[in-house]
DNA sequence: TAGATTGTTAATCGATTAACAATC
DNA sequence: TAGATTGTTAATCGATTAACAATC
């Protein structure tokens, strides 16, 4: 629809989008080719108006009395989210979490392609985890520049996260996906930082449980 | 402060709290014993009024012209978040992500104690990962009831997440920390569900990168 | 046509931020 | 005292939701 003037969607809208995609993919197996926001509302527990508002940011047109064409809707949301654009990434910190991310095949479904990982531990450097080569952190800057890497994933302990982030910034990384529980300082503001905030999620759980 | 009438904090406030704790712990090593919201504002990039508003939900009193006592503030926020109350948990899905969570020693810092894990794969059942025993999923309900487990962590593929959630609900679990990218349906609403939403975080990154 | 649905405008709600009195 | 800071009240901002016209 519209899309003449490109107003970027509010962040809460962006955060709901993947839920729509995963839900819609589940419908693909079924007999229906169209889905209405009233049905989505029931299944997802979201307000139908909110769903329509969210979908208004996406390049799709619904049919009155019918709904949205499922397949096209999935494609449109994926395009909106940038999942169909490949983003080369490097990962720093090949510990438990880092390894889990490297093994998460699904990641390239989101357009993220981890081309290499870095660590400092001698036992890890030179090895491969889930097919991804691990090199010493001192080689990172060179690789980023050479391969024109856009995304850096930080899965090192909090104490080393800032140093890694600064190195990434200096090497020309465009965006950082940060799993360390600290707030990164980026001096120039040409690097976008997204914090995974697992501990925030866990804290909401703990807090609600406490007040039960 | 107040705390006479216990108004639960807004969720955005709860989500910022862990950032405060991690930041404050970093200060403990330093020479200062007090911290002002103006200093926190500079270091964290948050509005100082917002920080004071957030702290108003916590059982702490600041000193005029001085700030908040760091050590007491940490303790107060941790208490607020329920990190100091132990919550026994079970984890279902001993794959990459599940293993990473089992290996994440830090988890008990947040009060989460994973007592056992479950899976269906014969190669995994009977083994231990990071010291945590893995049993067959068919034993789950019994263990939850016997050990009075409160928290269930779901790290299975999306296709099996709903079935696991329903089993947890029936067994009397109080809260679910869900890593599967689907919206869980809980029939009775006496189970609190917190979605980790890693893919939402990743989508914000991909979306921002697309519009760069 | 009647009725279900989209898509938008307007109202509401809640969180953030500005302003400022109180304090030491 | 002067000035920095807390803690709160009021204003602002933005997201959610209600209402409804347009459509098929």
C-alpha cells in the first residue's frame, strides 16, 4: 500500500513482525490461501486493529471480506524486515552462547550469514564450530575490512564487550548485535547497536514470579 | 521509599533494571561509594529523570547532593527483581541453545536454578550437559510435581513448543520462559509466559540495516 | 443486498520527559 | 549560603485502541 513517503515503523511494530511471519508460515501447510486480521487476532491474542495498523507499514493490500493473501503477506513482511537481504556477519566469543548461535541454521533465514568467529582461547583458535572457522581476535579488523562485513555479534563476557565493540566500530562495522549485559559506548554514532537483553526478559519473569 | 501501596513497575522500567545492576556492579571496584543519576545518565545514555523515576519503584533512598549508596542500591534492585529468590526450573530441548543456557553459570545469579533438562533424542537422554541430567520428556510432569518446579524453559523447535507448553501448564508450572518463535496459547491464565524474542531483536537490527 | 472485512482517523492510555519544590 | 541533587507533579509524546467510512 501507500509507501510513497517511507515512514519507518515504530519499534514495537517491528518487534511484532516476526511473530506474524512465524504464525503465517504455520498456515501455509493448511488449506486456506487468505487470512483475516480477525482470525489472526484470535490465534495470536493481539488486537485486530493493531495487526492492521502494523500491516499498514508493509507493502501489501488486503481484500475486503477476505483478508490478506498468506504467501504474499509473508514475502512482504520478510522484505520489510530485510530478511531477504544477506548480511555478512562475524561473531566474537565462541563460548556456549556463541556456539549456539553458530549452530542455529535458522539464522540465515533472517539474512544473517556468520562467515567467521573470533576468540582468544588457544584451544579454540584454529578449530571449527558448526563449520565456522575460529580465528584469533587480533585478525578481526583485517577480516572485517577485507570481506566488507556489516554485522558484528558480541557474545563475550561483559568485561570484554566494550573493547570488542570499539574494535568493531574502528573496523567499519555497521551494526552490532550485543548479547553482553552492558550498555556499549559507541563514540561516532554511525554504528547501530541492538541489545539482545536476555537478562531483561529473564527479569520480567523473575519479577512477575515474585509478585505472584 | 514509599512502598506503602505496592504499585508494580511498568514493564519498560523492569527491563531497564538489569542494565542498572550490571553498571553498578562495575562501579563496585572503583573508589566511589555513592552514585548520582546525573553520572549514571552520562554513562548509560538514559535520561536522569527516567533513572530517578525507575529507582522510585525500588526500596532505596537517595542522599541529596550525593546520590545513592552503590552497594545498597544493587541489593535493592536485585530484591526488586526477585534475583535473590531461588526459582527451581526445568529446561526442555537440550539442543544448542538449551545447552548454552545450562552452561550459563550466571543464570543462578538471577535466581534461576535449572535442576533438570528434558529431551526426546535417545542420544541425549541419560547424559549430562554441564552437570545437568537429561531425562526423557515423558518424565517431565512427574518431576515438576514432585520437586515443585516453578519455571519451565522452552528451547525446542517451534513445531513442538505448544505441546511442551501445554504439558507444563497441566503439570502446574507457574511461569514459562519461551525461546521458540511462536505465541503460546495458555488456556487457563494462571501461567505467566515471557518470550525471549531473539528474532524480534534480530529483526530490529536487520530492519535498521536495510534502511541505512 | 447484507455483512464481513480493510484501512484510516480520532480518542485513549501509558510512558517519557520537563519543570520545579524540597533538601542538605 | 550557594549549588547539586533527589523525588514528585505536570506536560508531552507516542503507541494502542475505539470508532467508522469505504468496499466488495
